[in-house]
C-alpha cells in the first residue's frame, strides 16, 4: 500500500500556527487567572519603584506646576502630551491641598481609561498609590484613602496606567475629621501672602526721635504687599512671599526697603507655625532675598522630572 505523501509546512506556516496556539493559551490564562494575579501583572508593568511607597521625588523646574484643589471639592482635568512626564512614558498632573493632623482624606480619580493615583506628604515622600480601587464601569478608576498624621501641603499625582495615555478625567478630594486648617486674616497691620498661608507684620522705631509704631499694611497681589509708617502716601517697605518649593523645597521671602528707619519684619507660616524675623537697623537701606526662609517639602508636585534643565526661578 502506498503511503500518502503530505506537503511539509513552510517555516512561516509553522511560526504562524505556534503564534496562534500561544495567543489562545495566553487568553485562557488571563481570563482564568484570579484578580490578584492580574493586579500583580499590572504592577509589574509599572515597575517596582513606581508601585511602592517611601519614594521621594523632586519637581522639575521646567513645566510641572501644581494646581490647587480644596477639601470636599471636585475638579476636572486632562492629561495631554505636553503634561509632566513621569519617566515611564506616562503623563501626570499634580494637585496640591492643605491637610491637618487627624484628617481622613479620600481621593477619587475617574476617567474613560485606566487611571493611576499617587499621594505625597509635605516632605515629598510617596505615602500611598492606587490603580483600580475606585471601580467604575470598567473597574479602572482609582481611589486613595489616607489618614493624615503630619500637617502641611500634600500633593496628588493624577496619572494613567497605560503609556502615552491622554484624555479628560475628574478628581474628587474629600476630607473628614481633624481641625480646621490654619488661616490668616488680613488686618490694617498685617498682610496675608502666598494665598493666605503667611502672615506678615512690621514694627518700626526712630531712636533719635523717641518714636515707634506699627506699619500699616496694604495688599497688592496674593503674594505681595507693602507697609507705610508715617503717612499713606509714603511707602516704606515692599515685601512678598514666593513658593519656591519647585526649586529648593522652601518658601522664599523678598523685601525691598524705601526707608532707613529701624524696623522688624515678622513672617509667620500659619500651616507649620514657624516664625521668622528680619531686623533692619536705623541708617541702613537694604533689600533682602531669603530663598531658604521656610522649609515646605516638595511642592505640589513632589514631582518627578524627566528633565534637569534649569529655568529661571520665580523672583
């Protein structure tokens, strides 16, 4: 009996058949794997450093300027290709908020794509992260719940799980418990600068005349104001407090004197309680730039950087 001859498959056909079988096996494994295994694979995609707490990151001075979100508020945002680069081919927005010890915060990020959240404390240390705890139609929204022990400025990263992801999202911040955040109330003798975080007052003295008093405050912008001592049409001192945390993790104090009168400036950080004074002796005419006035940890952006190019700091 003559054997039936079959045509030997080509190398390309063998490869295609093997690929088809392999794909089918992968699909079966993925569909039958438990959720914990699937989560492990996703975190593997992010990398060990990304999916771990205790990481310190520094905001790039190039483009990553954090926005503000208030407790018990919802904001809308969008990841775009010119947003902050995380370093793993994803983009992120940084959102900053003030928290007090004893507060419980819940952060929800929702979008029509796979979201990723991270939370950094005032020192720039990652204290929480999440991929899919927020549920949603596809189970890909993110949620972080965190109990605040250290008061100060916290930073949220609104990020994506997948590389090169862009699109709209919503971010909700809920805060419960704890005391009310410290506030500054402007008066005729005090300024509230840098969005109300810093209280500034001035006392003056003319020893040769035996006179003294308190400077009268006039705000100019959210960061800047001035004081007059003797008459409202005679400005003696201009001062501003700048958030320089994106550059050296400090708030900066600048002041320029239009007087050689003896005076003492007192600046109070209403969040940390830190106080700093600047004394000018009579006969001295000077301007000061203190770029390490108040430590503030990493900015809103305890933030990652793919670029180390220096840019001009705020001044």
